[in-house]
C-alpha cells in the first residue's frame, strides 16, 4: 500500500495480496463511517432529549404571560402535519414591554396571526430562554386550514 497525496492507495497489480489490502481498506472505511454516524446519532438524541426537558421545565415552572403577536413568518416547513412559524410578540413585563421571538408549530387551522396572542413561557432567572405556545383564546386567520395544509397530507 502506498500513500499518495496523503491518502492510502492500493495498487491492483499486487495479485491476491492487493485484493486483501483493498478489502481491509474498504472495511476500515466502513467501520470509521459507522462510528461517525453512531456518534452523530447519539448526539442528536441527547440534544433532542435536552430540548424536551427544557420545554417541560418552562411549561411547568416558567412564567406564562399572554403576548400580542406583532409579526409572523411562515417557514414553509411542517412537523407532523403542523406548519412552523417564526413569531414576534410583545408582553408587559415589570420593567416595561418586552419583545420575544420564537418558533411555533400549530395545527393548520390554528396558525398565528398578527394581532392575535400567544402564551410566552420563560424562566424568570433566564428571561431570554423562551417558549411560545398557542393561546387557545386567540383569534385565528380565516382560511388558515387550507392555506397552511401540509403538502404531504
């Protein structure tokens, strides 16, 4: 086996020994790729679990002011059939009005609309850590169910 341009290179004129080297190199590449994939998978699972714990913590222990929606951007993506939006909203805090931005996934008929409301959940010790939830009492955009229906449904 030679090293050309910093990469292993197997010559094919070495007969049976060359074939064995080539198989060993292929198995090595496959095993390295598998290890990398498994590490990425485990990292993704850990990040997902951390996000679930964060959301649960904010939903059970966080403050819950109602905020008025000032901007809505449809992100043209869906999670389990629900459209995803980026929402800006303002609520009254002790120190004055506070603007927050977050992502919100809803049923298509419950799409947020400017002038509507969302529930802001945040940790008073870390007010920049926010979670936006749909406000069941907010008004809805007429025709939203058709407009934001998932293309996969």
